[in-house]
């Protein structure tokens, strides 16, 4: 049992002074009568652990390499970006992916992220043959998260087609299990534990036929008691909507609904280009809408209807997706700021609601309903922010400071399941690891 | 004479290894034959000094205090934000403004900013009476920049009206000189020096009648040889356009053009909501277009036509304006990323062109044409970035790393006019100063 005295802490929706928390076996427990005397002081503002609900770990190797450097170079479209992304995907092995993912997850840890949702589709050898352990890649990611010190929801992804009615092409043979039944057979062999959730993902309505989506959704729902997370890329690009309408006469959201894939454990990732009917379907099903604003800016996806989704009943979560940026504070504020750009009005999202998306709602969407709040019984996660940096000084110490002033560098320490990490000491090591790991795959 | 060996440096449009620069009396000079032996090594990537072309220093006191904290609070519009901003403006004295500006300029310094364009309109005592020194406030800002260690272009702002045809209201009496002739008389008493440019600003077409704009523009043009900087808020909000059209039958840009205020030393700040005719006028006059993306996001201004402005001949510059964020790297990338959100395409601005906006074009727009390049004869400014941080590691060391991966915290050292500042040692002091200075005026 260890007790901490938090100078300031976000408890529920309030920032309180001098909050005493006692940690035992990775959980917050009731403090004993003399706990204050033994308490370790954590200066700054402590908030719950942050959930990064959408990650493609290997995209970290692309940061700084897929932009337009000089006028006259090819300007870079979504598709030229995808070509470079596929080139890295071709090269990865279980060992190099472990190293890259561990470094990337450590970057997340130092940014205050205590749990990652890894949308994982790079399953097989370069020619499509399964590895001796058919889950060698997935297990590499689980080991990377464990060794980095964060929790993981491995969202094992069913990816069967290059597009609607098109067989996998090129590197995509690494992604495909052939059909969703074989996908499920492989995934059944993955083992979760206290810090690992095995969940499911449908890559998109482009990459998985409707009947196969149903198979994945049924796997995720299991016996119907609680169900596992089921994530899916949804309407990130206008082209996806057009292709789906042409092939099926319905929007991607409508197709997912008919396939039985919408529900409270579903996360619709991006959800950028939606109709009113889509909004109603996602909202009434109580799905999570996982926005990835820094990636959506980077890829030029557009600005999704975050406020309208929430007003219809969907619950916002956040992800860093391509890792062009790993900064959960930037993701939080970007939801509000991009909505301001779209509407020319302020005040759509409150700081406290954006914090809810990044903490307890995010964790719940990844199958960790017992994380994301500073409360007895919850997992002992704490992200402690420096209130004296050039960015945060003088901004007060409310939820607005966290969401609208702080950056990843302001994270002074991170506790995950009771284990405390001091970030200043970690960062140089993390930079070294990232450099070595990206050079290994580029 | 001091010589530095830069591990990597942006020289022209190229990043070169092992660049030797010799500094004498604040300028880059030719290196002597044995300079390398005496050189001080600067690890990382060195780029030219960054110009922050639009600043309202006192807005720093608002950071973290004008957002929507909790659902149910007043959501905050541009106008409620302005109310809070005016409340701070009411309280400032030359002493408290000096302290706040110095802390804010030091935050800029640590972020790589070597020169600020201060759009300054808070001239008089709370009841509108001039101070004993009528330039007490402007001189406080000049002293603040000097003591912080950065250059300043004091863009002394003519602000005469609450709106078209409306006398100054409330705190605005502190802003008004009565008319532009009296404005010019006061400004003539301000003294520039090697690190201080005295320039002009027209607050906006709302705040200065057309004939008075002409007076300010003529003051700025002087004898017609080179001229002084002339900055103006332009079409930040749709409402300004509507009011100007209603009163004058022309757009704000057209009005400025007719008033003789557009030219190569003019900076049109924001330039968000423009017609095709406006684009042609601003482009053919060779004006600077000063974008302030983090503020434009914060205030919900919308996304201005940066690419179209440049294609018409205007030159982009950048400013942090309200200091919701002070991070010139975020401003650079936001121009491209917001254009992607508006168009759903990538590749409008190259990293090297965004660096040009933030360095030499920015400095030129502030009246420092001898800054913003690493070249013999230029002012000896260097911003040296850490390439080993969790953000920059593995991203290469090209212009894309600077623009798309780095943040203010990655600035390891800053040289201004030959004086080198190590940022890691400065930051705790800066935080302390910011806290004291903001508490003094809130």
C-alpha cells in the first residue's frame, strides 16, 4: 500500500486540493487513518489516465517523412501517403514490429496515455502465409505494451478485401485471413489478462463483405453478457461513402447496422462524413465515435460532426491513429477547435466533457470500464501535469488548463495500474529507442 | 568573434551538416581560417530566427480562462471572449503591462521567437487621459522586449471608434488618440533603435474611418523610400465584411485599397473572409498576409485562403495573436493542416515555404529585412532544435521535421542578435514570471 498526496486532482468534475489516494495492488483503495503522514507528495494537477483508442503503431515510422518538403515535390495525397505506409508494412517482422511498437507505446506513456487500442491488421508473413505462431504479430504488440508499461486492447482486425468485391492486393495479403471464420479461429487463440483485452475490429465496409462483418460482430458479442470491443473505420473519406452507396445502395453506417455491428461496445472510428440517418443510427445504438483529429487534419479527411454525434447519443472517444502527433491534450482541444472552424462559433464541447472522452469513456470503449476515474475501486492511473511550465503557468488549474493549455511535455509523471513513471528521466531513452526502431524499418 | 559548429543547419532551402558560423557584433560574418578549431558545437538542427508577426501581449493573461469548462456554463462566443479581454485591458498599468509583456516575450524567446510584432493599442489611462509620457505603455512594451532579449516592431495602433460611425465605448477610451493626426504626433515621439522598429497599425476598418486610414498610411510610407510596417486586422469575422459593405458599399480590402493602405510593407492580419477581388487586390499590392491559425481556431474565425493569397502574390507571415498558444511550429503546420481540412486534400504548402513565412518573410514584414536567414551579413539569430525528443526522433532532420514534428519545447537554444540563450534553464523562471504577471492583472 502506498499513499500519495496530490497537490490538485480532478475528482469527478471538480479539481480539488490536497487529495489523498492510497494504492494497493494496482487499485485505488480506502486510505487508512494515518495515510497522510506516510504520503508521497505529487505536485501539480493529477488527472485520470488517458485512453488512446485508435492506434496503428507502425505509422510512427512515417512521421516527418510523408509531408511536402519543398515546392515542386509531389504534394502528397491520401493515396501517396498510403503507398509509403504500405512500404513500411511490407518490411515489418515480429521483432522489428515489437521494437517499433514498444518505442511508440513508451512515447504514449510519457504523454499520459495509460491504455492503447491497437487496431491491428498486420497478421501474416509477407507472402500471406501465417507465421508458425499465427498470432506472432499480435503477441509482439501485446508484449510491446506490457514492456512499455501501458495496457492494451488488441483490436484484432478482420481485413479481407482491397475494396468492395476486390481480392487483397500487394501487401494486403499480410492482412487477410481469407474469411471471418478463419479470422475468428486465429483470434480465439489470443490470450487476454489483467492488462490485456482481446477485442475485434472490422477494417471497414470496403475491406470486409457484409456477411463477414456479421461473423465478426457475433464473435465480439459472444454470449451477449458484456461483449468485447468492436472497432471499425467509418466514413473517413467521401470516396468510401460513394463506393458503398454504389455497391450496396446504402451508407457504410446503414450497412454496419444491417450487419448487426452497431452497439454500445462498438467504436466508429473517424465518423467524418455522415448523413442525418447515420447520426440517428449511431446515436440510438449508443456507439462510441472515436475521433482522431490530428490524423484527420494530416490526411485531410475533413471535420466530423462530433457535437451532433454526441447530441444523438453517441459517446466521443479519441485516438492518435497515425501518430503524426502523439499528444492527447492536442486531440482533446482539436475536437472543439475544429468544430469552431467548421461552424465559426465557440463553445461546443466543455473541457470536462472532452476529459471524459479521453479518460473514462475511452477506457470503457476499450473494455476497461474500471479505469479513467480517480475513485476507490478504480485502476490506479494518474497523469500529473506541471502547472508551472511556460504553457500552463498563469492559466488557473481547472479543466481548461488541461484541455486548452497543456501539451504532452507537461506530463510530469504517469501512474499505470499503480506503477509510477517519472517522465523527465524516460524521455531521452524514448527518443533513442524511437530513432533506432524507425531506422530499422525505413 | 565567436564561432559555432552547427551539427545540422537550414541554409537557404537545404539542411547541411557541420555548418560553421562566425558571429561578430550580432551578425554572421565570414569565418577566419582557424575558426573550426575554436568552434562551440551546437548539437541538433539550427534554423533561422522566427518572427511572431502579430501579438497582443496582454491576451496571455486570458489563456485557460475563456474556454467552456463545464457543460451548462455560458459557452463563450467571440464577444464574451472580448468582454474578458477588455476586463484585463481595463486593469493594466505601464508597470503591470511591462511585467506581463516581459514574461510573455520570454515565453516567445524560449519557443524560438527572435522578434515580435506588437499590435499595440492600449495607449492611455483608464479615463482616456494621456499618461505624463504619452507613450508610457508603448515604451513599457519596448523595454519588455529588450529585457526579454527579443527584437520588437512596435506596431503603434490607431484605434478611434467602437464601430463604423460609433464613438469609443468603455475601455476603448484608453485606445483612442481622437484622430489620426494626433495619433501620428504621439507616435513620432517613439524612438526606434537597432532592435526596435516603430511601425504603424490601423486597428480595422471598423475602428478607423477611411480618411483617417489614409493619414496613418501616409505616416507609414514616410518619404516613400522604404517605409515602415503598416499592419491592419482584415476580415477576421464575416460581421466586419457585412458592416463595411453596408456603410461603404465595398469590402474592407477595397476600402483599404482606396485609402492607399495596401502595399509591400502592409500586413493584412487574418485575411480570413475574402472575395476574389480582395485576393487580387492584396496579391497585386504584394502585401503580407499574416495568419494566426491557433487564434483563428480559438475564436472560430474560420479558415482563410492562405494558398489562394500566395498564388495571387501575397506573402504569408505568422503570428500567435491572442497567445492561446505560443508555439511557432504549431502555427506553421496549422496553415497547411487547416487548408487540408477545408479542401480535403494534402500538399498545399511545402515545409520550406512555411519556414520562409516564419523566418525571412516574417522579419521583412516587421521592418527587419536583415534577419531570418543563416547567411553572412544577416543578424545572428539561430533556433536550435532537439532531434532526439520523443516527438522529433526518427523523423529525419529535414524541413518536415521542423514544421510537422517539432513543438516549442524542442527548442534547445535560441540566439538573438548574437546572444545565446539556453532554454532548459530559462523555462522554470519563465513559468514563475508568467504566473506572477498574470495574477497581477486578473
